[in-house]
C-alpha cells in the first residue's frame, strides 16, 4: 500500500489556520475573516435557524386542536415602544382573539406598526397567552409568540425582513361588553424593542 504523499509546509499552516512565521519568528492565528469564520463566533444564520425552529413548534402546537379555538373578540391598542438604536415612539396595533374551549389559553394573531427617525416596522405576529383566572374576572396573563418584521429605512441602512421572538405579560379588565388590557411586550429581533401598550377587545359573543 502506497503511503500518503507528505503535506507541504504551506498546507499544514493553512489547515491549522495559522499564518507562517513572520520576521520575528512567531506564528500567528489567521483572522476569522480569512479562510472561514471562527467557530467560537455565533453566526447570524444560526439565530434565524433557532427562530424558524421555534416558529415550527408554535405552529405544530396550535395546528392540532385549532378546531377547538373560537373567535371571541377583536380590537386595537396604542402604546410606546423603545426600539434599539432609535428614539422611543408611538406604536399602534390591531388584533383578533381566539379562545381554546374549556381552557384559559388564547391565540392572538396581531399586527403592530411604528415609525421613527425615517424607519418603519410593520410587524405581523402570532402570540399565545395563558390567563390565570377564568373569563369574566380581572386577571393577569403571560405568553409568547413569533413574528415577522418588515423594516423600511429611507436611508437604506436597516431595510429588510427578520424574525422576532415575543415575550408578553399583562393585566385584563373585563366589562359586560368589552375587555380592556394593559400589556408589556419585549421582542428579540434584528431591532429589539420593548413596548408598553393599552387596548380594548370588543366581544363577538
């Protein structure tokens, strides 16, 4: 059996991602941008992969008993958002509310929008919330979800589409015909943001 051909010194340096010795006789590690990225640095695509996986899990969790959800209301909200790297701004939203029969779990497809410093974010979401008390009583709630962010930047610096992970918590105040709420929501995305909102859901039943 023929023995493998010996590797040249250049091949050894390249495979080790180390630059050959310089004038001072010391070898240096190749920068991450030359010949591949550093394995210790998390890539942008890895974060998107995690969010896509979470989206698939949310869809699978909802898809099975989706027939058990019934429309219970629709409404809107207004609030104040603090997107990262930008000034705080007003935010507006619209939502529909679906309740899973016999539970305290609610499915809320919703749309958010803000505009600040010549940058706009149109943000459709799918959130799932759990209410700690039964319908008809004042109750706190928590939840989470996923969304898409369609960012339009007049300067062209931040335009694009990205996935976002939502964390939601609030307090709901029911009346005979409507349900009012105060809500805080944090979104982790390319432009992360925290919003404090108030709104109303008009009952459909």
